[in-house]
C-alpha cells in the first residue's frame, strides 16, 4: 500500500500571493464593469432615453457613456448627457475594461511562453499597451 502526499496546500499555508491578488482583480473588475453598465442604463432611462432612444443606442450609451452617442438619436438637449460625471464614468469604464482585458491577454500569453525573458518582455509590452490605450482613450473622452 503506497501513501502519496497531496500536492494541494492547505488554506493556512497558501497565504496571499500575487497570483491570488490577480485572481481577485479579475473578478472585481468584472463586477465593476457590470455595475458601471447598470449605472449607465439606469442613468439613461432617468434622463429620458425610454422614449427617445432605441435599445441599440441605449446599450451603446451604457457601455460607453459619451455625449456623441446620443447626438444621432431623438434627444433634443444633449447637455445633461455631456456632464463631467458621465465623462468620469466613461473614463473609469475604459480603465477597468482595458486593465481587465489586457490582464486576460497576459494570462493567456503566460501559458504559451515558458522562458522568463519572454514572459517579462510580453508583460512589458502589455503594460505599454495598457498605458497607451488608457491615455488615448481618456483624452478622447474628455475632449469630445
């Protein structure tokens, strides 16, 4: 009769490491994106979208609350749609979605690249992409 040791660590010995923090980060950013979409839909409905928008325009607004998205709809006054609150909401959604998506890309790339220098290079590339997307996206949101 052979006895084999379990390869699983108990919860008390695992501790809080980087991988667990990234697992939490992925789950929390997904929940934050759901919350921001709900805020966008409810906000649009409160501001009159239920009678002046179709469902496609409403969802486009919910995923990226930008005043240019309501310009082509039947809304007469777009001033309430172009407030700093909605620009901040759009910026927050962009930053959360970009970091969530690029972290997912990094997780997939870690499965394919096994050499440490390759992983470091792709992590650097992903961080540069995240910074570039964030700066360009926030600039477009606040200047449009």
